[in-house]
């Protein structure tokens, strides 16, 4: 009946069947059938039409219906919008995992933005190394994971969302040589702080050391970026870390600003293949693509 009422309102407001049909994107016969249908349902004449149905006169019942019809259609539209808004509301708990670097430097701002956009949404966050996060996504313990390591798996889907750069960081008391030709010897003489196996940063550090033929004087394995940062500040040492750490401006740490000794990598969001993604996960992925420039 709502469509019939819409037609009736347009006919009255435009004082013309043809104009009403055009506004409603309907044929004129369809509009006429709507009016006839209303008159049949209400068992009364609403409009006194001419033979050509181009002009009309509203009856007293028609005047009553016109007033009520606008209220009914308005209330109906409000109801539909409310239902759609409720259906679109994102709520529940998003189970998300992140590697330590992403969890420490990127995730807080991502979750902050998500909370502002979807206040009914809650989070259950797991911060572990990349391999552990991948395993938990694969076992459906997490809905989505943010990792810093490349994967080849037919069980997981991955999409890059951020390009990171790693560079050498060292204790401020150390003085690297001015001549890049002497970097190799300098690096070989230092204590290197490394992340544990399974870490995306460790994976890139091992590649860096091998690629540049560096054999550290001593290796210390530490299980978090925080411990590496604090150790670096207190004990003369070197590490290979994300430039995201540099943005935090920690005292006691310097960085080797030489692009020849830097590597880039991609951060990925990962989901289980073949699983229908919840609305929570979909809006989270959309936000990542909105916050960060597309990467290849």
C-alpha cells in the first residue's frame, strides 16, 4: 500500500498524473492503477477525474487521505531507515592478532579510530610474533591477523596494507665510522640484539646480516621490541629495527641514516581462506585500506 500512497501524494502535489509518473519513474497507467487500487480498498472516490485524466478535483475523502498519507509514508521511511541503521550497526567482539612491531606502533591508533567509528564494537587483542599469529588465524582462534612476514599458504589469504622500512639502530655512546667502507668492520665488532625465531623482524635481520656478510661479535636474543629498546639504551649494542621505532624518539638511541643499509618489507592482514568474514572483520579491513596508502 505504501507505493499506492506515494503515487497518490505525487499526483496531488503535482496536480497531474503525467508529472507524478515522471517523478516516480513509473508509467502513467501504473500511477492510475495505484489510485484506483486505493479507491477500491477504501471504497470511496478520492479524485474526480476528467476523461483524459489530466486534471482532477480532490474529494473530501481524498483531502483526508492526502494529509494522512504524508504522515504514514514519512513514518514508514523513518522505520525503514531505523531498521537499516540497526542492521548496519557493527557490534560484538573482534578477535584480532598482531605481531609485536605492528601491535606496539600501529595497532593502538587503528583501534582508536575504529572505536570512534563503531562505539558498540569491542576488541580481544593478541600480541605475539608473526608466526604465532599466523597459526592462530589458521586455527580460527583469531578472526584476522596483522603480520610482518611473507607467507605462502593455500589456507590463508593475505593482503598488504603498509610498507615498512628497517634500518640500523645503535646506542648513542657508539660512534660509527664516517666512511661507509668501514661499516662492515664496525658491525662485526658489535653486540647485536635480535628478536626470537618466528619474528618477522628477526627474519629480515637474518637476511640483512647474511646479505652484508656481517658476523656479530655477540648475539643476544630478546623476545620483544620493548626489551630491545631498553637494552639498546643501556648497553652499547646494535639492532636492525623498523623506522617506526625512530618516530617514537627514544633517548639514547641513534640511527644509521644510510639508505644502502636499509631494507623495506610489507605488513599484511591475514584471514582464513574459505571462511565467511563477519561484518566486524570487513570494516576493519576497509579501515586499514583507508588509513594507509595502497601498496603492491
